[in-house]
């Protein structure tokens, strides 16, 4: 081809291409009038959703969607309650109660996946609603949408707000250990047996050819056990020869750090599964239970002896906020880079299995004190979290809103089969019935005597049934429908609150109940979330002083029993009382508002001070000697529970004025200033010496909390008869046991009873 002809061809080609591109162009999308299209590219089964942001409750937040391996947000343009209904259902809630615009829960990061979403409200997924299409948005993160869901879960829904392992569930749905010894089938937990996997055709075995301890470690972790041990195969070989086995998997190659067997490389059998394990037998695994589930008492004590890590704020055993001991002070772990591998190291260290969920964003409540670790990166083989790589914290790195938490795999114990609640308006409430074995071996349901039944006992029942925390423990249940069960089979139940089953609590050997009719049986109201009150201990230390107050100014305080007993013998109105005064600032760092147990119809009006009492005792104040003898006491009736102030972005909800609602909102605090009545301890009769000041919030456990161990605060006190020095104020569980022993020579008191 001649050079001129070649050049001409090029010019013609470029000219045609330019013309085609001009005709193909369309105007850019206009924000006010999008062209909505159904989101059919991605089905509901492949999307994930979560709630994020702060401050928020567990059922509200910025809505985020996981699409194409990336989390992103939804723009608030054209957003509606109908959209929120669809999204809340995908999050596992029954419906929405509202929605939020303009990044109310904070600005997200990454992609804005959806814009101009238009749902009717009945769709099974937001993916079938109309919108601009995936990733097509002209919004900024200042317009991120949020949802407020009704705090009621869909039946059988498992929490989706988690960091998940990627598994092929079409191949392996479940794994179990099937015991073959007669005795082992009756004992809980099951620690040894044939490994079986479940797929669409039912249960099948795994060929043990090439089976390694690393595979066993993964299986044991799934079953809730920290370690595996060697199996005696002799018996199982004989057993296998007599059985017709169906082998689904013929090769497993785990690293030992996986949290699910399906995350390991697996080779599945094709063709005749009964003959696909030549010379082999079904894989058998034997696991070592953690101290909490061990048969021997010595093993149970082992965990407590050596623990430098703990879980706080969880409703069940094996879940909670991760706290680690550094030096002698407990602190939290920042959630940057927090994942299932690191979470599994925590779980195994505590005597549980691998991690089921690695939770971020203070999902189990906020901790107190220091944040000891950041950007933890474990390989999965470490014996302790401290052996993993991590960074030290600086003040700018992390806040307690980013505290990491875990849910661990725990052994199945079958505890939920021995207790039930019936008659309530939902599955979260009802009259408590226990399965009782009579002398002749007959099983029957009986009621529990309501006398002495309280929050701690209710906590055990709610945990046993997997229903979260206890909102209330009820001593009368006449307002609920009665079942045909009328007999009392248990009375005098007293729990510490940590038991896994009601059967582990103390109770009468034989039933001893004053009121034996069904209306006076025990009941519970459970909840997925709970409040958590904690005292600002530095403020107590900063505000403590002594005041000699004239008796003529203390008449109202005497009426409320805020003075020591010797005040009754004083020459009223002459003379004075010596008062140890300080401010109390009580924060709610939990996941539910703190509300008085009694409804406003039963609050007591106190005319002298001119206010309503919503709780009999809200706080105890005690001054004790070094050997634990109480030398002076005070108490604080909850005359006004309200939001004095809140963290940035949190709105006040409770105010006492004009007979308003009382409570403390999550993220807010109630301040009792040092200069108000009864905010003191009467130390008129106290001699000079060294003492311990102790303050206990919610001392009678009237209101449920996710953690009662942080309700007590202690300070060292020195009194010379004229002045007082207060130092080393701290929350009761902030330091190690060794540090506490040096601080004091006695375990402390929580019951406010003069000894």
C-alpha cells in the first residue's frame, strides 16, 4: 500500500470513530431526576449489612452494605421509612421505627454504593428496590443514611453485624462430633467422637487418610474446646469395620488457625462415597475442654489463677469486651485490624474454642481506663494475645468507642432443655419452669417459688436460654397466662449471677415456700442489651472535703435517714454534724438506658425536699477501717435520675422536672453535686485514722446491668480529726488481684450492712 493511501485510511478511521462517539454520548445524570433501576445484579444472599457509627444503640446506626468485597454506605436522597423497613429486616430486626439523614451517626468511608433508593417496603432485599445502580452516586459521606430498627429480632435470626469467615456453605453446612461409646453419649460436653459433616444429603464421615493434628485443632475449636489430644484408634477401627460409612470428604489440609473446617482446603468425593477411603477409617477427634467445662475442680481453678485476659459485658459465657492486664491495671484492646484469627487466640487462651465472631466498635459496651493494645496481628498459633504483634496506644490512636470484643465457640451443654419460660407476651418473658426429676425417675415441669427471686437469678435463666440479659426478676406472675403446671419444685434460689445453669445455684433441699400458688411463682423479662453504670472515681478524689453543718439545716436529711444514728440523740436544732462530702458522676457506658425498676405510678413523693423517689437505694456510701469494719455509712435514695450531660452527639432523654421521666441515657451521666443533701457520709463519731471510702452504685441489683463488678469504687482515706486526704480512688475491678490485696487487707463489702 502506498504511503498516501495508508494515511488516508487512518484519517477516515479516526473520523468515523469520532462521529460514532459523538452520537453515542448521553447527558450526565441529573441529581433531581434519576432513572431508577432494579438492583438485580446482586442477590440478597450475597450481600451483607451492618450498623456503624457513634453514638448509637445496637439497633440503630449508619447503614452499610458489603458489595464486591468492599463496605460502603447509602445516600439519604429519596430515603424513606419504607427503605428502612427493608434494611432493618435484612439486619435481622422485625421492622424500622425511623431513619436518619445527613450522617447523623457520623460519616462513613469508602464507596457510596447506593443512591436514590426507592423501596415499597415489602421487598425481601434492598437489591430488588429501584435506585441509580451500584456505585452510581453524586453524594458525599455528609449524606450517609441511617436507620433506627425496632428492638425485636426476627425469629431464629443470627446477628449479622460480624466479621465473617468466607466458607462455601453449599458443601459443608455443619460439623459435629458423634460419640460412639455408650457412656460418652450421655455425658456433656461431648469431647470425643467421629467427625461428621452435613451437606444437602445429610450427615457423612471424613476419611482419616492424611488426617493431621492441625485438622483436629480446627474441629475442636469449632466445638468450643481450646486444644486437641491424641486418639486411641484401636476401638474406633473395630467400630468402623462394623459400620457402613458414607465418606463425603477424602482429604483435609488445615493450617490449624482456621475457625471453620470449611475454610480449610477440602477434597470432596465423586462417585461411590462408600469405597472412597481405601485402607482408612472415619476421622476421629478428641478434645481437651477448658477449665470452665472440666470435670475436676483443680482444672476450674487453673483459669482463675493465671489469667491476664478477661471478657467483660457479655450476656453469655465466652463473649464480651476483650480486656488485658498490663502491669497491675486492666485495659482494653483497640479494634484496628481486629479479626477472627486474633479473636481466636483470645478465646483459646480463656479456655473456649475458636472465635465465632470478632466484633468491633464497642459492641459489648465501652471499657474504662487505658487502652493497652492497638493493631493486634496474630498468626493464630500463639498461646497468649500478648505473644501477638501489636502497637502501643497514643492518645490520638483510639477511643473506647473502638473497643474490640469477641464471641467464642463454647461447648454445647444442653442447658436450655432444663428450663423454659411461658405465658409472656413474647419469647423474652414469662413464668420460669424447670425440668424436675422425681424419685421414681419421672420428669416433670414445676414452678419456682418467687420468694427471694431477683435480678441475679433472672440473669442465669436468660443466659441459660440464650436470651441475653435479665431486665427484671419477678416474684409475682399473676398477670401472665398460667399453664397447667402448678407445683412448686424449687425454692430459696440464690445465684451469684455467673452460673451457666439454674441447677448450679444454691436452693433449698426440700421446697419451703410461704405462697405456693402459681401467681407467686418466679418470672423473668429478658433483653438483648443492658445498661452499665460506672462512677467517675477521679472526680470523687478531686471533690472530697469536710463540712461541719448546723443541725437546723439538716431536718430534711434526717427525715430521709441520711445521718448516723447518734444524730437522733443530738440537742436539735443546736450543734452540728461533721459530713464527708464529695461529688458523684455516674456514667452509663452500657448498651441500654438505665431506668428505675418501679414505674412512675409507684414513685414516692418526699414533701420536705420536694421530689419523687424512683428507687429506694441508688447508691451506698461507706467508710471502713483497714480490717473491713464499717465505721460510718451513708446512702443515696434515687430522688432524681436524669441526664445531667452527655457525650458529644448524644441527646438528653430524661429530666426530672415537672414529674418527667427518670433514667440515664447511654452515653450520658447523672451528676450528684457535693453540695446537695445526702451527698455525704456522717463522720461525726469517726476517730482519726486510716480508712477506706467505698461507693457502690445500684447495690441491691434492683436494675439489671451487663456488668455489676464495676459498680464499686474505693479510695484510701486518712483522717486526722480536722482534715481528710483521699487518694488512689479506682473502680473495684480496675486492678489485678495482687494490687487489690496491697491496697486493702479485706475483700470489701457490697451489702452496706453494719458488721
